[in-house]
C-alpha cells in the first residue's frame, strides 16, 4: 500500500522559513510528478507547487518567488522550501502524487502537516 508521509510543519513568525518533506513508502514505481497542496480553514484545497521527474515546476502565483519545490535523491521524495512566510500561508499542507500510469484518476495523498504563520 502506497503511503505519503509529510513532515516539517510547525509554527513560525511572519518572514520566517520552513522546509516540508514528503516521502512515499510501499511504492514499487517512481512517480512522474509530485506536488504540494494546501487547505486553509474555510477554504478549498489549492495547488501550491508541483514538479515532474524531469524537473519542470509549477507554482501558484501567491507563492512564486518565495517557495521552491524540489525532488530528493531518494526515490519518491519531494521537498518544499518556504521562505518569507506570511500569515496567509497558514494551512494544512498535503503531499500529492498521481499514479504514473493512471494519472490523476488514481492519486495519492498524505495526511497533511500543519503550517501556522503568526503575524
């Protein structure tokens, strides 16, 4: 059974930084793409950033220039470096990976890690 496990969330002051990590276990294949989503209280889940196995990246406009997504050397790991954090970045952050053959018809999610940015 494939599981995605996030870590690295916490409480940080505005202007600070955090680095989120996500590692997949139980997978016999390599994900072509991995990404980070977030959901703030009372809001819908939104894409934060994604990255392909070839290194192509995509960012939400709200985080461009502040967040950086990267793949780890270990198979099926992904990181999110978050700098210049703002209170609006407060949310539960979820790791996501679509099935390499089925795409988003079968996608995997972590349980989320809470990021709280205080003003």
